[in-house]
């Protein structure tokens, strides 16, 4: 799929896609979500399984993310 087609399907600006693919910038979380929707694949594996600590949780700094 071309960058132009991905931009059309995802609603993400084509220049942003090109910059991400070329390593010029990191995609923000909304861009990742939009690209995942357009591609039908997870680009950041297991991120939907993360346990989010409650606000003020003293152990929040020790949260271990799954592999």
C-alpha cells in the first residue's frame, strides 16, 4: 500500500506518514491508533493489555509491562 493510500484510508496526513516511515519523527498515540485502524493490525503489540494504575497509586513507578 502506498503512503498516499494509507493517508486516504487513515486520515493521517501523507507527509506525517512519510516522516514516520523515514524515521524523521515518532508517531503520536492518535496517529498510531489511526494507522492501526486503517491497516487492520496492531503496530504496538500488547498495548491494549497494559494495566493502568489508579491515580495516586504509590506502586505506579513499579508497573511492569507485559512482553
